[in-house]
């Protein structure tokens, strides 16, 4: 089985570099096999068959080197054929060479498929290939010398060791890549926090003070501005601690969504808890609130909204539907192009950050958002 990190771009870069190095090594080893084959041709019992085997190894090396250069071609079938060529070259050695032979037809070239398995499938792949190559080399011999035993032992041990090192390099590359992304995100958060503090927070603070001075409706507006100012400050403080926080606790998403029910909002929930990490649940509830805010803002106070929570084995789905007039065609794209990111940021962006998606369907019957996310963080 390929390493779990193999699908990560950083891990793929490591694998690509290893296969480029393996391509050079394979060509060096096949040149050695060709040279040894020519040198020992007179000792062969069936030199024509021996020449065909060596020629086949050379041609296969050129073909498989080209095939391994593209990750899309590094399939299990190609790996299996690569290993089968090595085993076939070993198995034909007793037919071509006299009794008591020392070197096999393929020679050290048999390392190449084993290393390919280790590079692609980690220590398990290296172990399987090493055992098959070493076991075949052992079975074709009438007698096993100390040198032969040493070579077989190195094959069986070297395969999993190389595979383990490959997995370690891939994990290190993935962790380094993640650390770089987190550092860049932290720097961007700090920049945005400064921009928010110097602009939005200052304006909200001013609105709060002037509203209190003017009284009346302005006072209510000032209080709302003060609440938003405090919420923004809390968000900035939370983002400053995001990289050092402890693992999130689990909360019941169903219970959190139940608090959204009102005279104009009907919430339908499963009869059992739907547990998520608290951070993920908070983001889902915020996305649902944003959908409901859009209902009250655009569909009017007479509109009714329905929230339906579905709990699936590997994911959670929340549908938010209303009976308003629907969203005019092109309105969302127009708002995004104009820089009004309410729906895009509050709904779509939140779900994308959670590894999920937000789909919208709209018409004269109303609008329905479907928010889907995996139960666990990707």
C-alpha cells in the first residue's frame, strides 16, 4: 500500500526526485548487466537465450525508466511487471548458465525493481519485493555460498529500510510544507489584524461614541457598533492563539443548531447527537446563521426558513431552505466581482476551509443552501 502521505504535493515531490535518482541508478546497473553478460557469454550453455534475456532487460529498463518519469504511469500494474521481469531473469539463469553458476543473468540489476517498490509503496513494498527477489535467487541455486547469502540478506533487509526512509522523507516534507503554510497564514492574519484595527475597529469605536452622544436611534446603532467591535477584537485575539491552541473538544452540532429555531425558522434534527470538533461546529453554525441572515435581509420578515441536519457515516449535511423569491441569476457572481463577499466568505469560504462544500439551488420557489463537510478535519 502506498504511504498515506503519497497524495500530498510535498510527498509527491520527494517521490519524483527518488524516481529520477532511481532512473540513473537503473541505467548504471543495466550497463553493468550488459557488460557482465558479454564478458561471460562463452560460459553460457544457451548463449542465444542468454543474449535475449539480457537484451530484454536492457529494453525493459529503457521503457520502464520512461514510464516511471510520470506519476500517472506509476501504477501497481507497472510495478508488478517490473518485478516480474526481474524474477523471470533470475528464473532463467539456471537454464542459460552451467551448474554451480555464481552471478545471475540480471546481476545487481534486480535491485532496481525492489527500490522502485520501496520508493512507491514504502517499507511494506520494499519488504515484499526484497523477499520475492531474494527468495527466487535462493531457489534457483544448487548451493548457497557465503557471498550469495550476503547478497540475498542485503536485498531482504535493504528493501524495507529504503522504504522506511522514503516514508520518513515524505512525512518530513509534508510537515515542513504545513509549517510554511501556517507561518504564511499567521503573517497574513497579523497583517489583516493591523488593517482591521487601524480601519474598521476605529470606525466602529467612533460610531459607538457618537451614537451614545446623539441618543435615540443613533444610540441603538452605537450599541450595535460596540458589539461588533468587541466581536472583531475577540476574533483577532482568537486568531493570534490559533497555532498554539489545544485539540478541540467535541460538541453536539444538533444542539447548537436547535438554538436557531424561532417563529420564522423551523429546525429539523436527528434523534441522536451529531458530534463534531467544537471549532468545526462553530463554523457550521456561523455559516447557517449567515444563510438565515440572507433570508431575513432579502426574502423579508414574512419568509419562513427550514434547517435540516443530516448525519451520515462519514459526513454531515445541513440544508437551509426558504420560501422567498429566490436569488436573481448572476447576483452571487456579481456580488463577488464587486467585492461584496458576504455569501462567498460567510458560507462558501467557511465550508471550503472545513474541507467541505456549499451548494446553492434557487428559483421562484425560494433558495436552498446545502452545506456538506466531513466529520473529521482533512
